[in-house]
């Protein structure tokens, strides 16, 4: 999956989750997934607990990598 395809799995909507980046179609913050990974939670445990796809976890990693480059990532707002 390309970087662009991964980032398309992330949405930012000021009316959902206080405008924080979330996995598209879920109210799961990117930062939550990154925190879980950083604390040692396995990808499989995250998939089981949050009922998301492995590509969603990889999308969170891709988004975090973009933010670490100190540039903003343009993501589409969720449809209303």
C-alpha cells in the first residue's frame, strides 16, 4: 500500500474527536494507536481490541512519520 493510500485512511474533522486525527470511519485517535504501539502492545492485540485492520495501524504509523518530519499532512475531511 502506498504512503498516499495509507494516509487516506486517516481523517481530521473538527466535529469528530475534537478535530484530532482519527482512523477513517472510527473514533479512534491516531495518537492512541501510536501510544499503544510505543507501550509494547502488539499489532494483533490492537486489531482484536479495536476491530480495525492492519492497514489502519500502518496508516497511523505513516501519519506519525509525516508529523515527525515537521510538516503538515493534508488529509481529507470526513464526509458529513
